[in-house]
C-alpha cells in the first residue's frame, strides 16, 4: 500500500507534513513530492498548485511515477449549501467540472463525449471517513462538489452551479483529481473544510480562514490514514 495525500496549496499540506515529522523531498516534473513512512505504510505528500491542470499533473504523477494506490485529498472549499459554515467538513460523494462547457453542441454542462458529468468517489473510503467522523464525534456532511478554474466570489455564479450540478460546495481541483483516479483505477477520497461562502465576501473570508480550515481538513485526513493503516 502507498497512500497519496494531496492538497492544492502549501497551507493545505503543511499540517500533514508536520504530523509526519520526517520526510524525504523529491523534485519531479516542476513540483516537490514528500515521501515518508507513517506507521509502517509508505505515503507521498504534495501540493499541486491551484487549478484543474496542476492538480491533474500532480495526481497523475503520484500514481504513475510514485506508485500510489489510493489518494486522499485535503483542502478548503467555498460553501454552496447554506448548512455548511466556515470550518465545517464535507466529503465528496461525486464531483463535476462546472466550467466544462460544450453546450453549443447540445451536451449538458460538465460533459464531453466519452466522459461523464459526475465521477463517483470511492464508497469504501467514504465509509471509512464516516467511521472516523463518528469516532471523533464530528458531524461531517457528504455531498456533491463542483470544480472549476475559477475562484467563485459571486452569488449568481454560485446559484447557477448549485442549480446545474446540485452541488453543496465548490473548489478548483477535486473533479480533475477524480477523473485521473477513476481513469487509473485508484480509489480516492476528497475532503474539504469550508473557508468561505463563494459570495462577494469570499476572498476576505478565504484569506481569514484558509489556514484554520486547512488544519481542520488535514487533521481529519490524518485520522483517515490512521484508520486505513489499522485496517
Ligand atoms: N476554494 C475555497 N473557496 C473557493 C471559492 N470561493 N471558489 C473556488 N475555490 C474555492
């Protein structure tokens, strides 16, 4: 077993590296990858940089070059579902690309031929996530995550994404990581802690809560690793 633990920004993986303590840094394909052994299991940690292209590159590299056979993503998201407040956690059940648009050819938003609007996350890792949530006494929401190369700070865009994809939260990497893992047959788990409400105050809220929400998510993901290692 070799577990990939991925974020998009340095703030999202810093708490994970801190928890691991010792790691070896490898530079590859314009990025840094941190290799460690945690409780006898090999892990590779990296932050991709923001967006679908960089996250695709990093997820692919972690699987194809480093040989990871499952992937856990930790990071922050903008809330769509009003039940989600800053600091709350959401586990993705399925993910879609909200900015993928060839509707001019009669296709639905998020769809290209031979693809699918939604990619399902791994059911067994979601169950592990729920078990961890119960053991921590935390209420963690499960829901749809919409991904796009756009920081959403606009009610109208947010409402459109909500209506089109029935999404509960949005961010900029989950669906691309999902596409990679699905294509390569690697079980994946995407966890996000809310940093903002994707509204006109989103950039201020994001700056204020990125670090604390990233820690919330990272701590939960490390508990997931503990659970997986113990299984
Ligand atoms: N990640 C966290 N907040 C976000 C937002 N409002 N838009 C896109 N990605 C985000």
